[in-house]
C-alpha cells in the first residue's frame, strides 16, 4: 500500500521544538503515515507525538534517524517518489497533477521539509523540488498545503481508528467524547 512519509531535516532541539511538533501534527491530521526527524535527537518530542496518536487515534508514527541521506536513498531504492518542498522549486499548481497521478498509481511519497539551510544535495536527490508559491514562508504551511492539494480535501473525512477521544463538530463550544476502540462513540 502506498504511504506518505514526511522527512523533517535539521531539527534543532532549542529553536524547533514547537515547529517540528506542529509539522508532525499537520502530517498526521492531513493524512501522512509517519514522520522521520533528523538533526538533534529529541526523544521527548517523539514521545509527545506518540501520545497524540494514542489519544486521538490512527497509526501515525514518529522516529528519529541520524542520516538523512541514508533515509532518502532507502526510500528511493524501495520505489518511493521523493518530493522536497522548497520556495525555489516548481510551483505547486504546475506539478500537482503529475504528482497526484503518480501517487494514485500506488507509489509511496517521501516529503522533505527543511529548517534553516537545506544542503544542495537534497535538491539533487529529490525527484521533485516543489514550491508552495515562490515566496519564503514556513515548512508547516508548505506541508499542509501540499498534503491538502494532494488529497483534494478528502483527508478531512478520514476516520482515526482506536481513538480515545473524538470531537463532535459543533457550531459553538467544545464537544469532546470518549470513543470506543473502533472510533465509534461510547
Ligand atoms: C525557514 S524555511 C527556509 C526557506 C528555504 N530557504 C527554502 O528553501 O524554502 C524552512 C522550510 O520551509 C519550507 N518552505 C518555506 N517556504 C516555502 C515555499 N514557498 N514553498 C515550499 N516550501 C517552503 C521549506 O521546506 C524550507 O526548507
């Protein structure tokens, strides 16, 4: 089955605590299967991501790896398509049809997001360097937009199995209920 993995490059424990956490939350909520984090090893961050999955369901996972080049190489060897989100790339509207076609044909995707400066080599290793508009903004915004365009909004209908908590959409206020193991309401 084709999967979506997000590769977060160059996590810095002090500066990126919230940004990397938010990238992981977006990856999970917008239909990716896992996030791999490189840079500073941050076990507390991995635990916090896992605890979101335990509470809100689904099978999203997070792990740390030392060698980002090795991750890209392994994914390429396994047949995945490597997409690097960067403001210098081809603009999303011009390439999304091709990426969607490849994804629907059953290829897995490795979606790379950077932090400060992404090494030149990442641009060369990527099959696609894609810009979410050719202006600088944020890896969280770029990831959310890319995944939303890929799924054309269908990610928001996704059910997360084994959730302990579930939100009942409400026009006002907060309705959160305990959920059964299958995601049904208790
Ligand atoms: C602080 S930005 C650094 C901007 C960087 N010079 C670049 O290549 O996009 C950190 C990350 O946000 C993402 N990013 C920022 N703006 C983007 C854009 N317009 N399109 C796609 N990704 C973007 C990239 O993944 C980048 O590595």
